[in-house]
C-alpha cells in the first residue's frame, strides 16, 4: 500500500484523537467523508492500523513503580525460552518486552503499584523460570519523553 501525504495526515490525526468523528477528520485533511472512511478501512485491512485505544495515567491508577528490566538468560534453550515468553505475555505489568542483542537478552518495561509488588514478581515469577540467569532493574525516575504516536 502506498502512503501519500494525505494518508499521513489521516494517520497522524487518528493517533492524536481516535475518537474524532469521520466528518471532522475528513474536514481536517481536506477530503470527502466517504473517501476518508474508505482510506481508514483500507488502513485497517492492511494492518497499518492495528487497534484503537486510550492513553491512561499510571500515577492516577496507583501504579507508582516503573522500571526497565534487563534480563539475561542461562542459555537459549527453546523450551525454556517458550516458558519465559508465555509468562511475559500473560503478565499485564509487563508493558513491553523486546528480545535484544547486546549484554541483555531481553528488555522489559514494567509498571507495578510499588516496589513490594515488583519484588514479588521477581521472586515468585521471573527468578523461578529456568531460562532466567539474572535481571538488572533500572528504576524510572522521571519520563523525559512518552510518545504513543508513530510519525507516519
């Protein structure tokens, strides 16, 4: 799918406010409402738009402990790795997880109510997985940039 300048404006507007009415969006990008709707449907069908959602405030939800966790593996045993992946996928406190190159095998962005809840996660979940050799916790002191939007 070829993305032109108008498509990029549609995508940028949707990322800023996905609840905007189709008529308002069409007006902002200079299209008819029906043409705009067809473009959005095409983006959805092509998988360019994966989902719609809301941005929440962790602090206002009582989630005060945020960290980046660097996980090193004991070895890359496929069965043990699958157990790790399965656990990470089912833990809502793990916001994102990346398999990476470099010193750590995985980088996880986690969010917990407090350090006690995080420690429970480490002791009762992460460190009980045979694939995990160690985890280094980098506590987030403050957010410099929090981007939810991708520059289309």
